[in-house]
C-alpha cells in the first residue's frame, strides 16, 4: 500500500535529520582525535592548552563572521551572474553547492570547538586540575548543540523543497 504524502514527508524529514546529525557527530569525533593526538594522547597539558588556544580564541568569532560575509558576497555574485544568463543548470548546481557550504561552515566551527572541549574533559577526568571535567563537558555540549541547531536549520531551510516533496527519501542503510 503506498504511503501518504504526509508519511513520505515525515520519512524525508527523519532521514534528513539523521544524515545531518551523523555528519556533525563524525566531525566532532574527527576534531576530538585531532586534539587527542596533538596533545600527545592527552599526556601533555601544555600541548593540549597550545592546541586549545589555536581552536578557541578571540579570532574564532571574527573568522566565523568573515566566513558568513564572504559567503554572502559569493552568493550575491552568483545571483547577479545568473540574472545575466538564461537558465543555466551548471550555474544552479554551483549555487546549490555554495549554499550547502553555509551549514557545513557552522558545523566545522562548532564541531572543532566541541571535539576539543571533549578532549579537555577527558584530560581533566584523568588529570584533575583547575577546571573540572564537567565544565568542559558543559562547554562541549552547549557549543555542540547550539552549532548543530544553527547549521541544521539553515540546511533544512535551504533543502526544504526537496524534503517536503513526495519523492522517497534516501535511506541510510
């Protein structure tokens, strides 16, 4: 028996969410391992602090802001170019790919901070010090959830037409 449109859209939304959360989790996992390896397998507080200073500093928010401004400039350029040409499928593919980079940029910054904070939490669990592992877990969780929410909703907004269509979702198997 064929599914109703509502069931198909729900399946599309669920599939989309699962895909996005898995992408984000594996980015966090990746950055955890970068921090782990950069700190000598969490054996050196000095190396971990040095890595942490490279990931979390005053320039992170500035760089994130510049990334969004640069992306808007790029998108604006693409829109202007598309107005000058007849419907161009190649340009539409490029435009879609550039738009898709917005949530990935949010995921990149969020997952790098989240993964690094997880490594700090693990370090503090085995090497008690000035800060507690709970503090680092809280920082990791709050940054991770916030960045995922922003990135996910931007991605959802950009893909809502295909998610809400009657086409069958691409299932993760």
